[in-house]
C-alpha cells in the first residue's frame, strides 16, 4: 500500500538464486505491506543448493527433498564431518504453528517413551528469528515411496517384508497412542525407511505437524508449554 494510492500495487524483487537472497521490506509511513498476518512472509532468506544455513555453522544445503504449503524440506551436509540432516524451513506465519506443534508432540513422545528407533527424532529448531526451521535426523532410505521405487516397485518387495513394515508402523502408532498422541496424517510420504546392521528395512514415523494431544495435562506434567 502506497500513500496517496487507494489500491495495493504488486512489487517484485528479482535476484539470482543463491547469490541475491531476498529480504522482507520494512513498512514505512509512505509504503507498507498489504497482507494479513496469516499470509505474512516470515522468512526473507530462501534456501538454495550450496548455501550456508544461517545460525547453523558448517551446515551446507545439498539438495531439496520436497515442499508444501508450510515451506520446503532440504538435505544438508556438515562441511567438516560429512554428517547429513534434514531441515524443514517455514515461510509463512500461519504454517509456523504446525512446526511448533510437531516439536511439542515430539518432546512429549520423547519425555514419556524415550528415544525410539521407529519415531523420527527432531534434533533442533529455530523459531525465535528467521530463517525458521525444524532440524531432524536423516534417513538414508528416504520415504516409503522413495524406498519402494529403489526396490523396483512394491511388486518386487516380498509379502513378508511388506507385512513386517505394516506391523512396525502399527507398533509405532500404538506407542504414540499409549501417551495420547494422534498422528492424523499416516501416508507413505510420512513413513521413513532406515536399515539395521543386517540390512533389514526399519520404519520411522515422521511429521506430526497436524497431530493431536488428547490430554493436555500431560504437557504440564512434563513441563512442556503448549
């Protein structure tokens, strides 16, 4: 919105990806952003291959794994150790709540169940200043979708293996349900595949972003704020 002009005008900033990161313009007396808080961009910086992650020293973005309404998911590599992790970046204020909820549910699961190999671990997060992100462990097999494609398709996976994976998913869900956490978004993209020392596939349940806590009193018991 510009002073003296009744209707809002679209203003665009153009830059080369990875070289000219965009920044959110500041509102002034003569010009201010014409968007609601729910649509407000909360992340002026944008991820790109080869960029350093702000506030996470030595972590370099390797490649984009996916994206959605919340923002983008990237694989990052530590420049010294070669360790890999997954960063989920949030671009909008209304979707930042989903990342906060995911952290809250994970903390409750960890406090009540301990570290489980069948629930993907959230390692760190940054919600105080941009860029806002959630950092989690990397699973080499990717999602159930990615893993099945690598195996040549579901038809190439033995019935015994498929049944075992379904049973593992059931066990992970039962554990979450036992402490009053509902996932609410079970689908192949949210089932990650790792392998044990024998090379056997093991599932990890991920993405509790739209999950639900049946008893909020459990949060108070564990000292976790909603």
